[in-house]
C-alpha cells in the first residue's frame, strides 16, 4: 500500500489490520505529496504499482480507471452504503465505484477573526454583496480584508471554484470535467473571473498576496494575529489554528459557508474542496481478498472514526450524530457539527478542479488562475486559454 506521509490516522488502520492478520500483512510505504503522483505514474507504467494506492479521486484516478488499472468496488465487498454519497461521487465513473474514502472531509470554508470584525463594525458575510461591503470596511480599518497565499496558486483557485458554482451552478464544471472543452467558454466562467478580479481590484487580498505562500503558515498567521479579517481555506486549517493559536480558536475564531450570490444559478448550499482521499485496488493485484478485507473492516471503522473526530476532522460516513454529541470539547463539537451539517446538507460537493481534471490540464489551470487574479488577462481570456489546454 502506498499513501502520503501525513496520513498518521490512516497508518493506524494498517497497524490494526496487520495485528489481526500476521500472515497477510500490509507493507505501507509513505511519500511526500509533491513526489507521490509522479512515483505512482512511473510504478504503474513499469507494472510495479502497489496493490492498494492512495489518490484524490477525480481526473487523476479516472486516468488509471480508463487504462484498466483499477478494480471496481461493490457494496457487498466493502460496505459502500456507510459512506456519504456526495463524497463517493469523486471516485465514481460511469456508475461504478473505484475507491473507498479513507480520511476526513475537507470542504473549503470562510474563517474570520471575530475581534477584527467587531473592531471594524462588520458581520460575517451571507451574500457576495456582504463580502464586498466587508472588504471595503476592513480595508478602511487598516487591515487586510482577506488573507490569501496567492504565491501557492491553489488557494486562489478556491475562489474561482466557488464563484463559478454560485454563478452557473454545478452543471457547468461537471460538463468541463467530463471532457467538454467548450464549457470553459460558458458565460458563467467569464462572470466568475470578473468577480475574482473585482475582489482583487477592491483590495480584498491586500498588496502582498503574491509573495505569501501557504506551506510556511504565513496566510494562517495573518488571520490569528489580527492582520487579516478572513481566510478561505479547507477544513484542515482548523487543526493548524488549534496548534498555532489555541486561545484565538477559543475566543475569536468564526467560520461560515461561502456566501450566496444573488441572481446566480448555483445552490448556496453547494460546497467545494476535497471530499476525501481514496484508497483504490490495483486490478493486477494478487492480494485482492486481503485488500477487500482491509477496505471493509479497517478503513473508517469505528475506531478510525473516533480518531478523526478527536483530531478535529469529520470522516465521510453517515449517522455520526451520536458520536458528535459525545465530543467533550465545546469548541471542537461546534466545529465538527458545522462541517458535518455543511456536507450532509450539500446537494453537490465539487472536488478541487486541479484534482478533478486530468493531470495535463492541472498546470495550465493554476497558471491561468494566477494570471486572472493578477489581472494579466481579461476575464474571458481565462476560458479561452483553458479551452485550448483541454483540447
């Protein structure tokens, strides 16, 4: 089995399986995220891929599925019905499931600093117009309205993902992801880029966003030190904030869903992000029975669910209400319930575009997102450029 080196709770499931199956142990290899995708591609190309492999679902997994390298999974084999349906979508192709969710839900939410908001006289935005109003007031109060690690590019993509969903609805990107290159020229794609540039022009992200990268924790620090009012980020940021600034989490951390958009076709309950990561089965594996036993009985079983909840992460399984009610920390319970309800009530959970699209589109996507953010291209040029990249 191959996975990423930050998957410590997932590793515990392997340890538990190995303890119970000393004659059919799983050998787990862990990799850094930047290297993993390339190593997996090379391994499959050389017919040396692992029996079980970790992925983000979406386009990259579908590439392997189309090449006949991944086995389908059924409810009878791995008890699929226990998982959140909107999450399974990212590992479902042509009606067949090719991966089991293996870790916590990671929708993207809007975090805010309650003290900064109070001092500036603003409230958490419910609509896009509210967001623009908050940006102007926070800027006037001398703080960066929204912390953004634009140097890393993928945090900027989160805005475009939400803005397109709110503008045109989930069908627009679903069409693009299914191979319709002309979908990039849809009017809602241009409108989403127009709004992204509108936010940048209004000073929403300050003057130095392009010099801020995410991995060093700089954008996170701007929020909890009060130098920024908001930050749009995945739910993993909660754990980062608890670790870096526990007092801030207890006193001043707020969070809401991304604002709705008046006149847009999208459902305000739609969310974007990483529904989960997945474990899939190599179609050439000689250990399929053992792998399926691991999937069914050890991946996100009761003890795994408890471990993820204790780490501030909501696993993508149904009927969590009683476990959430038993969480001792009031702050954690409020947070976990917020995330759980967000996902359970969402009609659509869109996988991040750079994961949903095939690997040959991911780099042009991030390049053009950055160009749009910097206003180096016109809003309509984004769609034109991406349409060419998708052909």
